[in-house]
């Protein structure tokens, strides 16, 4: 396919990662990652919403009056989020209960609004779609890393299955319950940013 | 009355918007460079929360909830419109923010000069929509409790952002490893502040 721009997918994974570099969409990234499964579902939902809303806004970009563009964007995004919410409630009800208000908060997730403003308003639908997928995946990487670390050390399991064997617990191993508390999410993101910037010197702030 | 005060205190310290639910992190990180601007944003958030959350509560109770339309005619008692709540809430918030901005501009130019730039930002602040969604999920009993909740979460958010801004002003003079500067250290300090706020968890109200 002509003009299929792989850079749009590749860049947000590391160099322009939405969470660690663009600082978008932190709220949900921290709140849903105490377990791997909700983190995965959340990442998938956000990817779908970003990609589709990017396409829709990109198609409409020449007809939206600039003064009311925020409202138009919010309406498009909240429509998509309602659809995602209904699908989640129908197929994975337990996870949807765990995510509680955070599905609704995808509407105000800065990744969605940020990409719409920065990319979809000035680019073609196909490019916008790829940009949405790329940013969704960049967000997913961080969410899944956080989910794995927090669930493994906090509850000794992954995806709800026990990973750390019982013999460890008999020898006196204990789960670190701080891991599933909110503060540890913040500190872990801080550490991820640290490692990421230490490997990419040009991203450091002065 | 006691119930309202309980909810108010609880939503400032125990269920703090930033430290317990990470709501409004984006503007929290972006605008917390100086105490003065963060104070302005914090006050604007309290202001908008106080208007939108009770308003959304009324809409939720008389229009959206299952059986809420019964006051029009008993025929509507089985209608459940709660799946529309996302779009209605965000529309109310966006409209109210616009109205508040126009109202403040006309009536108090001084306040407008201070809050003006922040008001449009607030429409997409997750703390505002989050508070409305929490209000819906926690099922408060009356308008008083909802107002207490809105005021409490706003003040909690204000405390958090002014606190981090004060720390960041001092941080500028300290030596931090280059990759950790700026964003990284802010996250870690917010984590430490959240641990401090965890000590309120033991309080039962």
C-alpha cells in the first residue's frame, strides 16, 4: 500500500511514548494497573477509541468550525466510549466492574484529546488511524509493564493465576502489599521514566 | 449534617482525587511549576466541581436513572437511560465551563484575569468528569452530601497541586540525576506524598 507510514506506529512506542515523553493519559495508567487483566483490557479499549476517533475527526477535519472543535471532539469520543463501555459490560462484566469509572474517563483521557488536537486535525484518515494505533500501543506497553510488575510482586500472580509457588510462602516469602497501593504506581512510573531517559539521553530535561 | 461533614473530610484526605485515584494528573503535572499558577488552577477546579457535580446529580436522579422519569408519567417508570450518562455529563461540564467563563469575564475582570486561562483546560480535566462519575457510582442520598463531596474533592485536589508546586519550586535548586529531572522526580515525590496521605486511611468516619 502506497504511503503506509510505519514510522507513525513505531515512534510512539519509545521515542514519542505518550506516557513517558508526551505526558498524556497518566490518570488511567496508574489507577487500573494493580492487576494485569484490567490493565490489558484498558489498554485495548484506549487503543480502539484513539484509533477510531482519530479517523472520524480526521474525516471531519475540514468541516469542523475551529471555535467549537473541542465540543465536537468530546461528542465523538464520548460516543465511542459509550460503545466500548457497553461491549465491556456485555462480554467481560467482572473486568468492567473493576475498571469502574475509568472506562468513562477515557473521554477525558489526555491521549485521546491530545492526539486529536495534535495529529488528526491536520492529517489524512489513514495516517491518523496509524497514529492512533501507535499511540495506543505505546500506552499499552507502559500499562502492561506496570500491570505485570505490580501484580507479580503485589499478589504473587499474573492474570489471576498464581505464579510464585506455595513453597516460597512456606519459606517465609511475603507479598509486597505496597505494590498494589496507589503510591507505588507513581513511584514505578517515575522509575520507568528514569530508565527510559537514561537510555535516550536526548530526552532529558534541562 | 454530620454525614455531610464526614463525606467532606473523607473526600479531602482519604479519597483524595490525586493520591488515591490519580484523577487530573495531566494538568497536575503540567501546571504545578509555580505555586501562584497552581493556586489559580486549584481554585478554578473547586469552583467548577461545585457547580457541575450537584447539577449532574440532579440530571442523573430526574432524567437518567432507571425509573427516574416516573415523575413525568408512570408509563416511563421502566426506562433506564443511564448508558447516556457519559455523553450527558461531559456535555454539561463543557457547557458549564463555557458559561462560567463568560459569567466571570462579565462580572469580575480581576478573577477572570486569574482564572481565565485555566477555565478552558478544565473541561478536559479528568478530575471533573471523574467526580461526576464517582457521584453516580457511590449513590449519595441527597444534594447536601453531593455538595459536600464536590467541595471536599476540589479542596483535596487544590491541596495536592499547591503542595507539589511548593516542593517543585525548591527542587529547582537541588541536584538531581539528569534523566530523573523534571517529570521523573515529580512522579517519585508524588508517590511519597501519597504514602504520607495513606496514613489517613486508618481514620474511620
